[in-house]
C-alpha cells in the first residue's frame, strides 16, 4: 500500500491489517443457507424486513411536516455559493405541480422526465408519486447525443407518455421536437425552444393546491406501477423496467435496515449520481424521506468534471460517500498530493459505498492507507450490488472486512447461486425485484427461472466456501466472457480487473479485444504522462504471471480520444461498455490485428 508523503502521527506505525475500523453500526450477520442436491445454494438474511410506509408521497409529506424550514436540497448558484431549498419550500412546489398534474388528467399516464439533477426534477418526481402519474426519468444523453434520437423515440413508443418535461437546452428541445407526438404535452423552463406550443414550468409551480392532493395521496395503489426505469441501452435499445411503489419502498427499507445507521441519510449528504439511474434515485429518495440535506454535486468521474467533485469534498465533510469504482480510482489519485482533501474527506467518514460489482482491490487498499494516516482507523467499505431490475443495490457488506466483494443479501432478498464452472450464477428474488420488462414477453420468459428468481447474468464466488458469512465476491459477467479462435474462454470481467491493478500507474481503463481472434489485444486509455513503452513493460510483467492464451495480452494500443458519450462507450455512471467501444473503434481493432502493426501499437508476441 502507498502511504501519503506527509502522513502525520495518526498514521505512523499502523499496518492496515492492525488498524481498527472506525465505529459504524450495521445489521447483524444472521444467514439461512440451503445447499441443494443439484449444487445450487440459496441464501437469505434471517433479519426480517421491518414494516414500512409503502406510499412514498405520504412518507415525504410526513417528513416535510417534521422538518419544516430545515434544508432539504442545496445546489451551487451562479456565484458558486450553496443555495438551499427547505422542506417546506420543496413541499409547496411539489403540491403545486401535483395539482397541475391532477388538473390535466395525468393520473395513470406517463411523464417522461428529460432532465439533469435539478430542483425541477425533484419537484416533478415527487409530484408524480403524489398524483399517481407514472414517472419515466431519461438520461440527458438521450437528447444531447444528437443523431436520430432513436433511443428517446423508442422510449416514447414504449411508454406512450402524456407529458414530457425537458430542461432548457437547444439539443434537448431538438430531441423532443423529433420524438414528441401530438398527444403529448411538453413542459419546460423555456417553452420558446420547442416547435409546438409548450407549457412553462412556472405555470405548474403557480398552480394553487387544493384538497384533491390529499385525496390523491391517500388513494395511491402501492402495487400499481409508479415508475418506468430504463436499462442502460448501451448496446441496443433500452429495456423499460416497471417498478411499483411497493418495490421502491422495499428497496429503501432494505438499505435503511442493513446500513442506514452508518450511512446516516438523515444527515449531510453529497452525491453526483444521476437520478435517472437506480443508484442516484435511491440516494435522492433515502435522503429526502429520512430528512437529510442533499448537496447536489455537479461533478462526475470523467475528465474535466471530477474537479468539481473534489472541490465539494474539500468543503463538505460527510459520514457516507457513494461512488462508482472509476470515481474512487480518480479520488485516490487526487488524494496523493492533496492533504486538505484527505483531511476533509476522512473527517467524519464512517462508510464508503462503491456501486456496481468490481472495485479494484488496489484502489480499496490505497483508500484505507490514506484513512489510517488521517484517522488511525480503517473505514468500512460496502457495496451497492444491484441493478435497475432490483430498484437499486440490494446486496451489501454489512460487516467488517478488507475484502472487496458484493456482500450478502439485505433483508427480504433471497439469493440463489447456480453452479457455473467453478463459480455461481447469481439470481435474485424479493419484494424489490421487478415483475418483468414492459412489453417484453419473450425476454421475461428468459430472465426469470422456474422459481421466479431474476437471472442477473452475473457470476460470483464465496470468499470462504465454508463460511458464507464472509460474503460473496464478483467473478465476472456471462456477457463479458468470450472465446478466442482457439476455443479458449476469456473471463473478461476478472481479467479486466487484474489488468487495471497491474497497470494502475499508467492507464485509467482498458478494453479487451476481441471475440474469435487468434490472441488477446488491449485498447487502453492512458493516464497523463504514460507512455506506450511503460505500459508495454508493465504488461510484460503481468504476462509473466499468466498461463495460457486466454489471459495473456499480445498487443496493446493507447487511445488518444476519451470514451465517447455519443457512441455509448461510457455510461452516465462512468462505466465503460466494452461492446460499444469495439464497435465504435473498429478501425483501431483492425490495426491491432494487422499483420504488420504500426508504431502506435506494441507487439508483445515475441516476448
């Protein structure tokens, strides 16, 4: 592990394994494990899912009444200062928008929300909950990417919305103009951008609330669809995931029961994750329903944007931090030379969560080294393993460990592990799991097994096969595994993680190439100052520890252009989509496998 150069007395002489964890309260580990004759294993927590309010609109109304003038949301204003919206102010805006939706017959219809993390997005989200309108949040990339807007048109065709809201941006207006139907009402802060007459957002917020709002909230059917969430759609058109309020509320209670005391959603929060994604939406709901204050971070783990996140972290100490693995890798790199960042970040920190499945172990270890140097303690790290189909993360690490993994099931969730070579395919069942994709009967028949478990396509192994309580580790995705021309299987997820660890000093991301080729090659995004020669040497050391063609890299190219949002190479969460990269950069892949590679490619086949 790397210690910071200016580590003070708090970190002196402390080995990572010996340093105690900072105190954080978790749900106890109490598992029911069934090992079946066919080799499959089921796991669930014996800790029950507590009774909870399933009506999200009623839950927020109660919180708003309790919190009153306390700050609910904070956004940076044009001058860089934080501007607060209180719970009372937020509730008043939500009530006005709710009344407008009821007056305009939106109950039971769909509202497509084409917006960033804005105050308007929060208002409309909770107004949909209160009015019985189905919320369908859509990422800004659906409009900003340009082209023929095929994904937005697909979502509109599937969900048949009665209304679409779009932020005031010419590119978003162009997307709406291309995809809106005559039956749809368009709402925006700037109606002048749209071809057809649009309703100004101000009109919704000026509506006078009436008694219908309370009646609507009390009459909400929590088993009816409350939201359409979209899968990433990076390699094709997105699937639409219908979620009920009961699904959403169960996911929130699972998080509160398992890690809620440590995460402290009722306190000070800072988060950048987009609200049209499962994880970001979960943070927004948990904070506002628990009465916390959410500082909306306009940064993200991408070149040129992460500086804003670092600025916020230097200023706002939090007890809980939530990010994707790429974000943590960038954070570790920034901390190396920034004592103020390390001091502020670890001042109140009790729990760090990584979304997705695979935080590289070396990133985890370096974070802990910095934590020990600052506080004398390790900080608990947990996972947010889950997906859109499960509302948000539903497996967590709720016990002390230094092992990177996907943890154990939250209360109410049942996990079935089906043998797949030396690993297990992960399947999930519980009150948070969707019932099926919208209008996809063939796909639904494939993704649910005979017992009703959702088949994730992810693979896992036990950290300790005889001790399930030590948790599960991510072991790849079926979709990321492919064959070379020789027939040898490449375990893409595991190999990528190993390569990122081996090349951590030189590259930020890698993509393995390619299906049905004679050998493995690599596309890599270099860090500042990295050279092809340095990457090649690191790969030679990596290859020396590998056995067989399915884990040995024979050629490598460093990419000059960053991942393209327009080509869907990178998601809103910062993760790389391998298939989209290979398709978009077909010319580079062809160069990698040319008989005589050019000077931009290192050929390691003769090593």
